[in-house]
């Protein structure tokens, strides 16, 4: 069972994403990324400095960073991309975006989702996904650092980590939650 994910991503989707190796190196140097998980595509254990880079809210919750013996959920990372073209990463919690042209919610957006645009049935406008406000419930980018088994709002990256990621040259990084 997964409670959700915290996802970090470069917000300037027009810019080329860093290579997988460059991204992994920065995350490893920051202590966020540990060993690759055998058999997992782009999956890694959390590194030794993980809890210094990701701040958990509330009263020191118990965070499982190692695979539990019973095979239960634990916090780990999955690197997505880089992709040649930006894409939308969304989940069950993603709310309908507002049409940038008419301001109405595109309730059936999932049925009208193209490669990089969404069609508004109300006014007929084709809007770029990059122009839609996803309000922290989805992200449009060329690479993503997914930190799994985090409840939406439960944890945030520290500013220093975001600054290190920005040093990769793909613009400023932000984050959102999936569940
Ligand atoms: Zn519209």
C-alpha cells in the first residue's frame, strides 16, 4: 500500500532536463539518494542524509527507510526521465485544471488530454498543459524525483536541496504531491 508521493521537478518545462546520471549524482552528494534497489527501474533507497534534506511535519513520525521484513511500504525514491518532451505526472488526487481561456474547470480533462495540451469542452480552447495551474497536485516537466510513501503535505524539501537541484541548469525546482 502506498500513501502517496512527494515529487520534486524542474518547473521550466521548456528547458532540457539534466541527465539521469547528473541528477543522481547531485542527489547522492546531498545524501538523499542511497543504493539502487535491485530489480527496480530507477528506484533507490533513501540515503544517509535523507532526513536532513526532506523535512517531515508534525511530531517526529516513524519513517521506514529500509524495506520492512514483512514486505510492507517504505520510503524510497524513483527517478523518472529525462524525457525529450515534457509530460504531465498526475495521480488520483489531481484536480481538474481551470481553462486558461474561459476560467471554467475542465472536469473531464483526463478524456481530453493530448501530448502537451488539454481541450476545454466549454469554450473549445486548446490550452498548453504548461499554462494550466495544477496547484501542487500534478506537475508538468521533463524529469521527476518521486519520493514514495509520503502523505500529501507530510514532508517538504529543504531550500538547500532545491538550490542544489537548480544548479543542474534546468531552472528552479518545485514540488507537488501524488496520492
Ligand atoms: Zn475554456
